């Protein structure tokens, strides 16, 4: 048990970007490699948890012992997350597109020689906020926040407005995107921890350690 501190727990992780189709050959997306989310899923599984990983389009191998479900769009991700509940812990790492094209064109949009087509966007569901508001809200709900400035202050606000327990604030002003290292500030109620820059694997292991401690505190 000691070395499998999440044994008996069900952990949900979202990871990667979402792709929002414009037509059959084009999409809108956020930048996200999925590396941090996959590393967290791997670390949780290694700690003995049952892990459900809802992954947007990424080029990564499924970590050992992880049950993976691939999705494309935010709406598909929202549905997969709803289906996965209830869980003990949810860690929402995905870089979900805030908007999607309002109208999906079933046929490829042709170049017209003159003016480029206008894209009309509509808002995507906020998956994290809806999990926070759900009657099946997990005991521990963790959001990520990629910020380029005022990292901690923005994360504090986000923690409150989204109704989550912890925000893992990610300073993406450097070359974090797609890279192997990450710089984290863990924002909890009345408490902020600044972590040294470390690999995404080390961030994952440290976060899983914090989660295990928190779950035993409550037990
Ligand atoms: O508001 P913002 O997008 O910065 O919040 C980031 C957090 O919210 C991340 O945990 C991300 O996975 C989650 N999120 C979500 N659904 C959205 C937008 C963000 O789950 N539509």
C-alpha cells in the first residue's frame, strides 16, 4: 500500500488540445502536446489508481495501466468526461478550445479568388466548470491554468471562479509548449507553492504525491 498510495482510487485526467472542425480538412485548435497530462496519467497509474485518460488529438503512447479514450472536439471531450463520472479525483489538463466554428461545412470550403471566408465562432462548454457544478463533483478537483503573465494572481482568481480545489498554474512565457520541462505554482485555498523548474514527469510525480497526501488527510 505504501508505494501504491492511490490504490482503490479512480482518477480522471483530460489531456491534449481539442480540434474544432471548420470543414473536413481544417480545424481550430489550441497549442498542446499532451505531454503533461499523459505524464500525470502515468504517475497516477503507477501510484495504483484506476486511471481514465480522455485525450484530444496527440501523438503520444498510452501510459501503462491507463484506460484511454480519444476524442477530437470539446463537445466530445465534455461527453466523455460526463460518462467517466463519478471519480475520486479529476485533473483537467486539456487545453480545450474556447470557441468552435458555429457552422461545420460538410464539403471542403473552396478558395474563391476574392475575399477569404469569415469564420463565425460560438462558445464551447467549459468542461471543468461543469464538473465543478455537477452533483457528481469529485472529492478533489484540479484545474490547470496556462498563463504568460500575473501567473499566480490569475490562477487564484480562476480557482475561485471555476469552483475547483487546486489550480496548477503553468508559466508558459518561456518554451514550455511542447517542451519537456515545466514551471509550476500550485494554488490551493490560502496557500501557494512555487515549484522549481523540473521535467513534466517530475511535476506529475510531485502532484500525485500531493494528491495522495490530501486524500489520506481526509480519510
Ligand atoms: O479558463 P481556462 O481555459 O484558462 O481554464 C483552464 C482550465 O479549465 C484547465 O484545467 C482546462 O482543462 C479547463 N477547461 C475546460 N473546458 C474548457 C476550458 C478550459 O475543462 N472549455
